[in-house]
C-alpha cells in the first residue's frame, strides 16, 4: 500500500498503518482444524495445554515464537505449539492440514469447503484464534474517489454481515464438522 500505483488493498487482521482508511468488509473467523486421519492417529486435544504434544502448522505472521493466541470466555490466552511446518502461505498450510501433517489455525473463508467435505475437523471449538476482520484499505486522498467507494461498497454488500462461507459451516454443523474429542482414560 505504500506504492503510489495501488488504490486499494484487501487485508486480513489488524491494520497497523493509521494513515489509511480502513473499512471492515466481513469478520475473519478462524478455527483450529486438523484432518480426521491426523486426529485418529494422534488424538484430539481436549484443552490447549495438549497442543504442546501435537504438530502445529504455523502461519509465519500469526505464530511468533511458536505460540497461538486463543480466545476463551472473552480472555486471550497464549499456548505453545510444537512447530512441524511454518509457512507464509495459507494455501500451503491448508493442504498440509488436509494431508494430516498437523493442527492449523485456518481462516474460515479458506477452510469452509474442506470442513464441509469432512477433510478437516474443527478442534477445541471453545478456544478460538483471533481472526480480526477482512478490511479494505485505501488512502485518505482516494476517499472521495467514486470508483474506490463503489468497489468497497459492492464488496461489503456482497459479503454481507454473515458471508456465505460462514453460513455454509454454521448451517452444516449438523454434518458434525466439530471434532468432539476423545474420552479421557
């Protein structure tokens, strides 16, 4: 966004540059997910303290120091994860999770299809990674631009307060995308 030839950017999460106008387009819900094969081989964690015994698929920019920040009952808590794979590419992490390589923090917009097809299960549903929002960013000098404003309005309207990927997973909860966990011995 610091290059003069960019008019608008779509970004996930927090917006560090206050010189830009930020318009929230949708929530960026995220979940801890793993493949059914991984969970059947390694077990399903019942509490985040168990994440230390699991393989983590870590997004470089979201897991500094090999830790995940999870929200539980409105409180943010940090949990250490064993690093099996680190990448700055969410698509690579999605594929690694599908292949059974570990547990991943997955944005719902990217993982909804895999969840609905049963390729991924949501684990620790009461401990949600903070996803922030999907935000349109543009310069203040471009604020009056009718084209930029029309594009931002159109995207916000198309996504709506509950984007299609959220409806799909919420409606499909009866299809059991949540991994219920193993019984304690």
